[in-house]
C-alpha cells in the first residue's frame, strides 16, 4: 500500500534519514517512535507525499510518489488521511464545517453527505460541540475533530503525528480506541508517538508493529515494548 525503499532525505546539506525501508501493508497498524528531532515527522511526510525522497523510492498504491503530477497527488491525498501534530483549523468556522472541509474541497454534494458527517461527529464524541468554534475546544476535542476531518473521505490509510502529545492519559486512551476501531474496519494505521505507555496499551488491543528511528535509520523496536 505504502512502501519506502532505501529512502534517504537531506535538508540544508544535512542528512535527516538514510536507507529507510518499510512497507505498510493493507490493514496493518504501525507505531513510529524515537527521540524528538529524530525524523518521525519527516518520515510521515515521505509516506503521504508532502516530501519527496532525495534518494531511494517512495511508492503509494503502486505509484512512484516522486513522479506524480498535481492531479495524481490530489487523488493520493484523498486515500491517505493525515492528523497533523498542530491541528490547524479555520477558527471562524464551527467544528462541523471544519470537519467537512475535505468534502467541500473534493466537490462532494453536501446534502448527500450530511448523514455521514453527523454519524462521524457522533463517533468522535463531538455532537454537542459541533457548533463550537475551534478556539473553544479543549486539546482532546481538537484532536478528535482533527481525526474526524482526516477520515471524512474514508481513506485507506490514516497517518497521525503525535495525536496524543497534548492530552491527558484518559483522552489518549479514547483517541487510541478510535484508531483501533479504524484499524478493525480495515484501515492501515501509522502513528508517530513518543508515549511508550500508550504503545504498550495499544499492543494489548491490536497487533501493532513498532518502528524506531535511531541515528537516521529505521529499525524494529526491541522486546522492551
């Protein structure tokens, strides 16, 4: 589904990642861990095409990401839902309109999507906050809204960058349950996280593969996890 083959990435003359190889098979669940600044966000961006490798090959759905034109990249982005670390929203719009933005951008007829939209908002537990604006949301509510927005187009892959980084343990568990549910629905999940307790909790619920970035390279995490 997504494959990095001996990928390297350089920025400003410095090498951030080198000889990274990984395959995200359909329906798999992966955690990506490593110290701050190790390159977790960079690797995620290579997986969904926001960055292109300086060496090696990045493929998604049997397409070479480096060779995609603008329209092909737009189609790729519809198949990969991304929860960004900073959770940016349009602050003047209510939550439900922010979540629905990908539908609007992709040209979907909103009158036909309202049922799915309300169901999704209920699934992430934001029905009572649907009319609130983003500045009125708590950190956990913002993360759940970001997850809803990422999956509104029913992507095949969901990539989340530190989705529990700014919330308490109870909310982390709630977000984890949502990601596990998505995986059980057949979605491929890739989560970058430095929270080892969360990763251990996840492994009790789902068969998760844990990857670690160390010294610019990617490796399987040891049995300590």
